[in-house]
């Protein structure tokens, strides 16, 4: 149980320090986790501090990894990541706008085709009776009818 706690704590601390857009970050973290598990299997009674002595502090681990890549590779990786997020943002924006336009279009068509104009009307036996013609549902016209008093 302590092993899992120490592994999780070390990986969590390394993740906090990892720069955004770092190349192959997932691969490096997976490799680190496997190395930590192997190390704990060989040394089951080791503490977190001993772990830091063997693998280095999370800061030094990141520094060692960063030295493997040139500044140009890191910059290119960050730029690619930014492009991906920008493209994803534009796609999400387009989808949301299409959804909003669709809702407005549907609402407009429903209002247009189901509008009823009733002036001074009465409902008698389920039938609408007025002095004027009434337009109901898709412009069907009901004839004039008057109620005898």
C-alpha cells in the first residue's frame, strides 16, 4: 500500500513540474511509473526520500528529461499543441453556432406554421366561432359563424 502511495506522490510531483506541451509526456510518465514499480519490487521497504535519492527529485528528473530535447524541438512541440487547441476551439465554436442556428430556425418555423390569430372569438363545442376569419395551423381557414343570442 505504501508503495502505491509513494509512486503516486512522486508521479504527481513530476506532473506538476512538467512544462505544458512537452513532447512525449505520456510516454515519459508511463516509463517513469514502470521504473518506479520495478524499483519498489526490488526494494519493498523504501521511503519516498530514498526514492528521491535514487531517481532524483522531481525537479532534477524534469531537468534531465528537458536536456534530451533541443529548444527548437520544445518550441515546435508547444506550437503544435497550441494549434491543436485552437483548431479544436474553432470546431467546437462552429458546432455550437450550428446548434443555436438550428434551434432558432426550428423555433421560427414552429411559430410561423402554428400561429393562430383570434379576435373576439368564442369556443363552442370545441369549435372556434368569431366575427372574422381565423387562420389556424398552416393557413387553413374556418368560415365565419355567429352565435345566436
